[in-house]
């Protein structure tokens, strides 16, 4: 199961060393495949693979903490402080007004 946790994408793999499920990022998994070694979990443990038909086991607490910290959604206060995104295209009138040169009435 792949979980999106903020910007951290992890997959939980059962370790053949300690029998726990560890969170491995996609980047570390692909690096381990290229190098031919075991992937390193977000807690730092190497995760020797077990057959994928092995049912999920208990999760590593350090990995859970790492994923929880990285995956904490922004609070309501942070969302309220965030500037609203402008998705609307400027109106035709606004587009025309921004193209017109600005002249002061007192100078004419
Ligand atoms: Zn772990």
C-alpha cells in the first residue's frame, strides 16, 4: 500500500530481519533496485525483502513517527493564514485597463 504523506511517498514492506513493516520511500526503493541491495527504510533500517504474499505485520514505530511527522496536514490556522489562490482569469475590462497608458488629469 502506497501512502501519500505530504510530500513523502512510502510503501510499507515487511522486513525479513525483524519481522516488522517498515516505510520505504519510492526513491530509496528505486535506488536499492539499481544498486542491487536492500532498501533502507525511513527509520534507517535495511529491509531485506520477504515474499510479497506475506501478510502485513506489526509496523515499525520509528517509521510510523517519521510518516506521521511528514504527513501532518496543515492546521486550520495555517490554511486561514494562507493567501487565497487566484484561479480566475482577469476580466476583459481589467485586461484593457492595464494596457492603457495612465495619464493624470491635472497635467493636461
Ligand atoms: Zn522502520
